[in-house]
């Protein structure tokens, strides 16, 4: 190799398999090699490719950044360089491989590679087989840890400079029941048009994924189909963007038929432009009428099937929408006021519904715990009924396909007499989240509806701050969890809905629970509306 390299004044390299067989011979220029396509990474023992690169350096320069990038991005076993002496004989040698994970390793030790040097090829002291066995044992250990938890392990990548936006993405990842193996932030002024992050960051992500047992990369932005594919090809990691993440959370939370249909519709609309020949390769060929003759390619069949399914889902959702419209007309005939609870996800909407109706709707400190709309009808001791409707939480940059799919459900809001916009009073991004909700209301042509700001979790802020927020937003401060401020909320709702007379008298007895029972045979008990 060194004789040939000296004669043609170019770098020469070989890709060797584990058994020593030469798989490829590569000839570059005087300063670098361009490696051939070695195929996509396959699953198996460990996560290395089973290939090592040995190549020449004409001036004996150390392993370059390109060499280390090839080592990381191609997941090679190792990369080695051999110095070419003036007489064409081999000189010193340097090699590098991924350093094993040492849990008690000092934080300052950040070099992910272990390097070995020898002044002469024949004096290299390195046991390749034992080293690779040790590294793969470490990879298997990480895989076993991941499999015991039953969770996917993901690297969460922040591309935006907004820290709060990134933290929200981390909460979405936890809501999707995905283990966070590590985080990374991109500091580029512009997003890379092809792979989203730069080549150096790609190397870091690959190495971190190998050392942490991660198989998924989750971005805090939406990716173009070509970007996702290029990132996956470059790293071997499955790329998930913000929209995919939100859709996954919605798919886990959907319980009703409406919710499941709407989530499936949004997922299909999202996946249609991203369907590739690789994805369609597992599809079965269509048979029967319309499936004979030279026909379509497998990719075209996959796309046609998705379009057919989208049309079928839209028809089902439209039929369910008409059924809901019948129920809404019945309410209008009965002249029952409707209070619709809206707000940013995890603001405490379901907790407020439970506090006001003594219900047991599932509520937790996690994003999108409520997906399917829930309505409760309240009857009070003397007179007056109201329907409280809890809706899906909103979020900034809510995927358009998701808004479209859930439009049939969100149209319930248009029939409301008053929107109770629940806000987390303790949230430092309170103003931004209010604007995000109002943006979605504007998209739904609901911004002109009567709204009341309900400042929930007011027990977590100082009294002066709570009073200031009430004045600023002309709202009501409550703590749904501690059932504080509900009296004022009901009074304000009465004034907004029926200023001429009280709609809900004897609030004290209702609040104390003496007049509200859960038995279905009590005419004054709350009744659940579908």
C-alpha cells in the first residue's frame, strides 16, 4: 500500500472485514479519501459495521477530522493511518476507535475516541479482536438496560434557540413515554438545508447514541421529508420531528372512536408526502378489479391506499360530526348555556372540570392527558342548568393536519355561550401561551367569541402577582386543585351569561356538596352528556 501510494502520490486505503477479507480498495487524492457507499447500518450484535479502514498518509500527518468523521458516521470498527516514508516503506502508525463508556470517568474527559500510536508498523501493540469484543459487550449492556425498561431511548435535539420551547419538547417526549438518553443543542445561525445539523454535530450525535444506547433522534422543529431521510442515512438514527411527536402522544391518549379516527387521519396526512419506496416495499400488491394489468408501482399503490383511507376517514368523521350537531341542536332547544373549557395543554382544564362538577375525569401533570372532549351537565337546587365541556389542550405550533382532523371536534366550541380560557398563573411563559391559544382560535374563526380568563394554580404565586394578573386580564383567580376561587368564578359566569338574574343560586350549599349527589336516581344530580 505504501509503495503504491508513494508512486502515484495519492492516499490508498482498504476496508477490511472482521475476518481480514479486503472488501474495498479506495484511492483518493494527496490529502483525503472518498469512501464508497458501504450500505445502511443493519441491526445485530452491537452497533458497529464490522469494517475497519486502513489507509496511507503521504506526509505522516495525524488522523484528520475527516477520518474521525468516517469512523463515527459510518460506525466503523476503527480507522488507521500508515505513514508513507520517502523510500515508499511504511513508517509510524496511528489508529482510533470509539472509547468505551466509563461511568466513573471524569467529566472533563470529553474525547469520544481512544487513540493508539506506534513509531513503526511492526511495533504496534494492539489486540483488535479483544478490543472489539469489549466494545460490543458494552453496547449489549446498554441494549439490555434499554430493553428492561421497555422504553425507546432517544436523543432530543434542540435546533431553536428558545430554551422554553426546548423544555416543552422534553415534556412531550416524556408524555410519549420515551426515555431521554441525552440532549443536544445546535448553535448554527442557520439550519443545515440537508441534514438539519452540521457534520460535526452529526458525529457527536452518532457517538452519543452508541454510548447511550439510543436509536431515535427527536427534533424540536418540523423536518422536511428530504431532511429526515438525509439525517437517517447519515446517522442510522430514526428521525422524529415535533409534529410526529405530538401525533404519537395523541395516538396514545385517544380513547373514543372520534379521537382515534381523527388521530389516524392526521397521521396519514402527515405520512403521505413522506412515503418512500423503502416504506412502500412491504406493501402487498392489490388484487381484483383495478389491480390487474401492468398496473402501478408498489410506491404508487401505497400512496393510493393512503388516499383511499383518508377519504374513508373523512366520511366517517363527517358522519360523527352530524350526530354531534343533532345533540347540539337539542341543547339549543332546551336553552341550556354551554361553558367550553379551553387552554394550553397542562394548564389544569380537567382538574377544573372535576372541581366544578365533582367528576373523576383523568387528570395528571402531563401534556395532553385529555384528548377526547368531555361534557358534564349541572343542575342546581332551585333553577338553572349549564353544560361544561372540557376540550383537548392547545400547544404552540399545533400541526395543521391535527387542527384540520380535530376541526369536527373543536367545532363544539362554536356552540359555547362562554369560553373559559384556563391559564397556568405560575407559568413564566403565560403571555406566550395565551397568544398561542388565541392564534388557534383565530384559525378556527372563534376569536370573536365571549371569553373569560381563568387564572388557575393561583395558589402557587404571590397574592400581589395574582391580583395583578386578575386586573390585567380581567379574569378570575382560582386553584382547581384546592377548590379555591370557584365561588367567584361561578358568580362571574352568571354575570357574563345572564346578567339580569342569577343562573345558579344557593352556591354555598352546592360548593359544600350538600345539594349535589352522584346517585343516578336523584333528579338534581349531575348528568353526563355524551
